């Protein structure tokens, strides 16, 4: 049987404004600037930049938590005075803004280089080929990935040309055109694997004893070379250590990714824009927020004049009432966005300020071994914010320091205890591990168990498997792969 009854319960819900604020906090400087442009394009009541002085410029504060843009509001119920003010100087003009002219992003002309694949096509034009051969060669160029390799087998290429391009050929013709591709620059392009790529580059070099030995090693003993079985190579080719060393030097100069270094490649180069800057002045740390995060925003004068016109008019038509509802919505949105920007600035600054003082010893000295163990909760407790908010501030944002531009989240690390029972940062241990490996004898690199023993002698009792984990995080290969002759 169906029954109706009342049920009271408490629940927490984030308003759309709170969700948008969290998204704003997470954005780094460049993405924030893009978001600002999008908001200004969508809301004509929001303007930026310097503005001429005028009266009745800013509206008073209002509670918008329960405001819903989709709510239908009668124009007669709108209090026009709430959107007008008699202040000669609006609030936003009294706020400090460190955004100097030097911080402005000046547009510079962008080069329009040809793409990697178009450059290869242009080189093909220097070869005498008939129409059928050119079609095959251009298809092969189109099969080359951004690293310069053809990752497909010849039979697959033959079938693909027949089914997708109606180009009918055989494996012999494709192999012949592949030899043409191998003559293009950069040398090594069109290779089907690393071994062929290195071999093609060696064949393009001026032949010397070292180059010829290197080519023979790659062609016949590639597996032994990659595993650094140098004793086996010396015995196989009946050569001295010095001869092998010169051959390896020739190989090390080769490019394993011939397409990746092409200057005309259409890859996007990401420029890191620091969101904060830390400077040392009189042995004291000074933190500044990038001025681009503090734009000069204000409400459109035209929209407020529309409100004033509506208020002064005696006969209010239906079209005017509809217009004032639209204007109210845009003014509400503009006011909220300006407030959200202020909250974003404050949240970013107080969070980074807490991080700076927590790691004050490091920022004054620059020694990474002085980084303290620090987790998100440590900073959240200091600033009184939620852990998720601190995470949003630290994620994908950078700080300019006297020691270089650093990713903020890299300052966070777990704690481990040394032999004195003191908490030390895992970053400190990784730095010491890296220093030990850099100073080791590369002819006899240290395996993980010996590295663990050395760290234990320095007061850091760490298991061998933990050493292996830290080494992988530092992108350092195993001992055998670090060996040099």
C-alpha cells in the first residue's frame, strides 16, 4: 500500500558557484587567463582594463548562494537600487594590483614552419620517380610516426594501399621505395626498429675505423651491445678497450628518435609560467603572486546605465521588463565572478605562503636535503582549508625560486625515520641516493644491495626493494645499464 509521509534530513550540497570556484583555484596561470577570456566573451556585463571615472559604478553586496540563473523573476520584484551605488570611487579601483606593464603578455609573431611530413614530401620532389612510385613513396611518408619510424610490416602496407588508396603493388616495389625514404634527412627516418635506425645513421657518416666497427656491432651484435656485454664484444671482434670505447662513442652520438628532433615539427611547446615567485630580501623570504592572476575587472557601465534608465522610466513596457531581467542575470554573474577571482587570489597566496614558511630552510639555502617531510594535511591544518583545496593549489602550478622554477607538488613527500629516530623526507633520501650514483665508478656501478648498505652507513636504514623503487622514480637504470668502459 502506498503512503505519503514527510521525512526531514540534513545534507550538504555544493552550490554551482562553489564548484566553479574550486575549478578556478585548480587552474594554473595560463589556463586561468583563458578561462577569464571565455567568461568575458560569454558575459558582456563583465569588463577588464582601465576605465574612465564615473559615478554609480558598483552595486552593493548581496547574498547569491540561493540564486538560480534559471529562476524566473518578475521585473517589478527587482530592487534596482541594489545594483547602483553613489560611491565616487568603486571598490575595485581601491584594490592593490601588482600587475605591471612588464607582466603583460605581449603578442609576438609566430613562425609557421612546415611540418615534419611535409618536409619529407618536399625532399621526395628531388628524386626522379614515376607517378606510381611517387604514390607509394608518399604513402610510406604518411606511415612515418612523429619519432621517425614506420611501425608496420611491408605486407600490411601493401594491403593497406590496395584497400584504402586503390594502389596495387607488391612487396618488392615497397621495399625499393623504402630505400628511397631511407635516403631522406634526418638520417634514420623510415626505419622499422631501433637497430635499423642506428644502422642507417652510421651508414650516412663518413666511414672511419670506429664508424665501421660501430656499424658491425649494431648489425651483428645488437643484443649484446644493448645489454652492455662489453667483454663479449671485445672477444668477438678481437679489439682493445680503447677501440670499443671509440665505437661506442660513435653510437652514443646517434639519434634514436630522428623525427623527434625536427625543428619544424608541429608539436606544441609548453611554456611554463610561474604562478608564484619567491625572493630572498635581507635574508627574509618574500612571496608574490603572478600579476596575471589579479586582473582588473569591473561591471560594465553601459549595463548599469540600462538599470538606471529602467528605474527612471515611468511607463515600463513588457520588453523593458524582459530586458531588465536579462541585465540582472548578467550583473549577478559578473559580481560573482569578480568575488570568485578575489577568493582565488587569497586561497592561492595563503596556501603558498604556508608552504614557503614550512620549507623555509630549503628556500633560504636551496639544498634539497633540507626539505622537510610535508603532506597535504600539514598545510591544510596551517591554513584552515580542506585537503582537497590544498591539492588543487599545489597541482600543476609552479613557483619561481632563486634556484629555478619548481613544480609545487614536488615539495610534498612522505616521511621516513633515520637511525636517530628522526623524521626525514623521502626527497632528502632520493637526493643522497642520486649523489651516490653520480659519484660511483661507472666501470663497476653499484647494485641496489650495495646502495642500500651505503645509505645505511649514512644513517638511512632502507631496504633494497625501496632503493629500487626510488631509483626507478629518479629514472636511473640498473647497475648493468650504467656500466661504462
